[in-house]
C-alpha cells in the first residue's frame, strides 16, 4: 500500500487549525460542537473539514490521538532537561492535563468507544510505557521506589480521571497527583538514612546510652563515688573522710 502523499503547506495549516479548534471547543465544554462551528473556529469552510476528516467522530479521534502523541513524546524531552524525579513530576501533571482534555471529550468519545477503534488501547499502552521509563530512571537515581510499574501508576491516576468535573477540579487533581508522587518517594533508596551517617554513629560517642555510661565511668575513675544529688555526701564518703 503506497504511503499517503504529504500535505501541502496550506493544507497542513488547515488541518492543524481544525484540530486546534476542535480541541479548544471540547476544552470549553462544547462537547456537542457541530462541524460547522468547528470549521468556523478554524477559519475554514466546512468542505475543507470534510476533505481532511470523513466524519465528526474521525476528527475527535484524531484530536485524542494527537493529545496522546504529544503527551508520550514529552517524557524523553523531560528526562533530557530535568532530573528523573522532576521529569516524573512534570509528566504526571501532563497526564492530569490530558485527563482534563479527556473530560471535555468524554461525551464525544463515547461514539468512538462504540467502534472497534484501537485508539484507547493504544493510548493506555503508550502512556504506561512512558511512565515505566520515567519510573526506571527515577529508581536508578534513588529518587523513587522501584516496586511500582508504569501500568500500575496509570491505574492509580485513573481515579483522577473519574473525578466529577466541578469548580476547582483541575487544581484538586493536581494536589492528588502531588500526594501520589509523595507515595512514590516513600521507600526510595535516597530517602533512607545515608550510609556514611550510619557509619559515623557506630562509635560509642554517638550512642546516648554510651555517653551516659561514659559519664558514670568518669565519675568513678578516680575510685571515688560522685557526690549524691543535692551535694550531700553518702555515708561511705563520710567514712572515707
């Protein structure tokens, strides 16, 4: 099967404008946006829309696919630009933003879910793989625990996607994501007490019990008992006097 011909520059601009307009309409909560409205937002004719997308559902699916493409491509750049823990944090927040887009598209995506489109299975696999690579990098750096997989973390984030959209939902979702990241830090090798600190504290001087023992020993080293509390001498002391 021959590869599709590359789009001309103007056709590419029109296609990108349609995808951006459809995405923004869904983010604005206009889940029932008609193709005429989307074309008008993009500044093109309806015929131009249908030249690129056979149906409204095909347009929505492509919006979602592009979201996943951009999301999954980001993890490599984040690892190049940031420490593994920070790269993971930023990627988790990108997932929250993706969930926000998914919320806006939820009604529109129902029509896609009724088909045999592999877009959702493909998205879950790719997002899980991206998370696995970030977790591996974080674990190798000692920043996060090493017993959590990408698919498991993605399931945990699924709870955020299931939240009801209310005022302040996005901020609450980001707070939950921060809590999730705190849990990933717990038990990380770098969070344990450093080895050199433990090594320094094996000497008797580092031990409170040893310190008190040393004090007691110094008080009797001369062969005399230390004076009793309050400065009163014991009977033995008086005998010695």
